[in-house]
């Protein structure tokens, strides 16, 4: 299959079959682009997610753009992005046309309650997979604990957490490299 079509349809399938946003999409992205197609590694996917978190836009779309760009340059990034947003555009347009007629029905409210629980589980699954690659030593465990506590108990921006964690990683790895020489 043409690489561009493969990018478009892979991300269209991911975008059309995943509910709950970028974090809930992570397990499907991992399966499709890391395990099945081997377009990126787990570490690269985590890096794309981190950068996608602190850049404007939606994490899943940013990640699709990064992966498409890695595969086929800027045109690949555009095609992957279009693939990711196409199903949502169609689905949201259809829902918007009819939601006001059905939003108050008990069955619709109950369905959304069930979907929220499913999304929560998908996010936990993504977290479980990521922690195996992210918490690699005592230093990363400390960074995790600090960021977790600060994010729970303060209103600081996630961008600040990403930047400070990156800086901490640079400092820690620099000290490790300096200590080995």
C-alpha cells in the first residue's frame, strides 16, 4: 500500500475507534505504531506525547503529526494529521446535528456514564505501560513523585512540569555522565 494511504488509514482507524482523548488513545497508538507497524519505538512515542503535551493543540493529533513527519516528512505529518481528525470531524458533525434531541434521554446519559468508566480504564492501562519505561531508576522515581504531588496539590501548569522535569533529567544525566569519567 502507498505509504501516505497507510498513514492516513492507520490514523483514521485510530481516530475513529478511540474515545476519551489523547491519553485513552495511547494503548491503541502503542499497538498500531510501535508493536504492529514499528514506525516508532516506545521511547519515541513517549517523547512525542511529552512534546505534544506542551505544544498547542490536541495531544493525539500532535503525536500523529510527529509520527507522520518521521515517516514521510512534512507531507507525511499532514496526511497522518488529516487521518486522525477525519473520523472525528464526521462523527462530531453527525452528533451535533442530533444531540440536542437525545441528550436528556436516560439511555444516552447511562451510555456516557459507561463510556467514562471505560476511558478511565484505558488511561490507567496507558499509564501502566508507560511507567515501565519511564520509571527506570531512583532519580526518575523522585521526579515522578514530585511532579505527581505538585500536580495534585497545586495549580501549576503542566507545561512547567514538563520543562522542569526535562531540566532535572538533563542535570541528573549530566552528573551521572560526569561521575563516570
